[in-house]
């Protein structure tokens, strides 16, 4: 187990498993293939004080840098780390004996003995727990530290998943704004073309009005998307632990890639490394240690006492041993006679252990369903990406070009041109949403398998923009 209190690890970086990267050529469409950058594995918390600046992300920062920033600035992750640190530090004194007790007494009314009157009494006692109780305390503390570490891992993976989702949402918004703006410019060109034709009596007024109405609809969509930008930026800033209006880098890439594992391998990996499942297993281990501790709590403590009494000289100095200070060595044993409280503590610990086991069983049963849902989300989005990129979008572009040529030759109507233009925009937006959904599905899969998910270059990247 890592010990963040050791000097060598004083700059403990926040854990993040670095994924294997593809050695193939990078596609034209910018993508990132890592679960978390290597530099995010251990980002020192000391580098992220509460007063840290919030505008230290470069304008061209990619997702890797954003994940590092999130790991260093997330208050929730920092809280989980400090709970882990507290649990680790608590191990040092967990199995210690009780402190010795020093007592002093002064005789207000001196007790006269044969060898002299009693004046002072000094005592020293040391209590020893029954055999095995110190080890039980150490085991509970070690299990608590293990649970805190696993909880930290789960919090880290949840943070990275949230950041990737917010990043994908902002990416698709920026792409939607860009495509809609391009479509608006195209419609404006149509209006100019129709205006020229109308002046030459080569176009009808209803066609011009129809295009102007279509432009109005597109501009309304563009305004709605622009209004959504602060919302998406606030969501990402919140995941990064920053004020909602902080400046963000331009989102130009997605955490994208092709899976290298099949369904059964993913399920096996999730059962082995799911951070929440590991955290619940650590909770079961902790509760089991507490059961053992409660079972042994009814054993007696035993104490050794050493007493020293100060005597004055006897009235008759000729008495043998006059003024000699007596020393007392004593022994005492605690009597755990109130058995009901010990039985109640044991029953309570066993109930808590059963609850932890039930929680782990419940999560294990839902884990496969959650993973298959995320896998479906990824594969369905990947299918749609391939469909739009390889078939629908190119054909929609060809149709628009053909319709535009036919319109210029008076073999197509303005309604035909608007339909093809609207279809091209719809396909472009759908393709961008599919890219984002695929990235979010991959983020969910990485969170379910603990971040260690090998991916390669996705051959569907590089869509026509």
C-alpha cells in the first residue's frame, strides 16, 4: 500500500492509469488515445492550493492537459486524498499500548507506622491489552487505509469520466456552431444568387422568401447554440474545479479510439479492476477486521502497578528500618462482566459486514449490465460514425453539388436545393453527435474498468469537415 506520509512520496501525484497508445499513424481528425496522461499519475497536491490561479490552461491545451489540471484542482478528489492520508497516518499508533499512568498522593493526615509516618506516595501503572487486541487494532487501521485508497481511486475515475463527458459535450457544441454558421453563409449566398436572378426576372419571389425563411430558422438555431455555450463551459469548469466563467482552451480533439478487447475481456477486466467494486471489497475487509476486533474486545486487560511510599523517620530512631520507604509491586485484571455490551458490539459489526457484502454483491450484479450499456453506447455511436462518414455525408455533399448545378441550369427548383442543403446540415450535425457519443461511451468503459483500457487508432477518424 502506498504511504503518502513518507518523505519520498510527499509529492504524491493523483493516480491515473496511462493507457497504451497506438503506434500507427495519426489520423487527419485530431484525436487522443490515452486514458490519462502519464503526468497525471502522481500530480502533487501541494501544487494545487485552494488559492491556485484558475487561468493557467493554455489556449491550445488538449484533453491530456485538462485531465492533469482536473486531478490537481478538484476539491472532491483532494478531499478523497486527504481522507486517504488521514487513514494512513492513523495506522502509526493503532496498535499501541495504553499510556502508562503516574499517580501521586499526599497524606493530609499522616499515617503512623512502626518505621515512621507516611508522607507521600508515588505510583506507576501500565495496562496491557489481551493477546491479539493490538494486532486487531492494527488490522482495522490498515483496512481503513486500504478502503480510503480505493475510494480515492473511484473518485479519480469518476472525475475523469465527468471531465471527458463535459469535454465531448463542449466539442460537439463547437462543431455544431461551426457547421450551422457555414450553413448560414451558404444560405446567404443562395439569397444573393436569387436576388440577382430576381432582378433579371429569372427567379420567382416565393423562392426568395423561402430561402430567407430558411435562413431565419438557421440563424435561430445558431443563436440557441451560442446561448448554450456558457452552460457547457460551466459544466466543464465545474468538473475542473474552477469558477464557471473561467477561460477554457479551444476544444479541437476528442478522447477517441478503437477498443482492443472483446465483450468478455471487458467484463473480466471490470470485475478485476472496477474501482467501486474494489472499494466495496476493501469495505468488506474492514468490516471483517472490526468483527474480529469486537469478538476479542471481551477479553480482560491486565495492569502492573508499581508503588513507592515516602516515610519520615520513626519517633524512635533505634527501631530497625526507621524511615525506610516501602515499594509495592501489584497486579490487577479488568473484569469484563457486562457481557451485553460486548455481544451488542459483535452483532453490530457482523451486521455491518453483511451489509458490505450485500453492497458488493449488488454492484457486481449491476456491473455487467452497466458495462454492456456503455459498450452498446460506444458501438452504436461507432456504427453511426461509419455510416455518416463513409456513406451519408459524402453522398449528401455530392447531392448538394449536383442540385446546385441543376439549379443553375434550371433543371432543379429552389425547394430541391433547400432540401439537399438541409439534409447535408442534418447529416453533419448527426455525425458530430455520433463522434461525441462514441467518446462518452469510451469514457464510461474506462471508468468501469478502472481507466486501464487499451485502445488503438480509430480507422473511422478523419471525417470530412
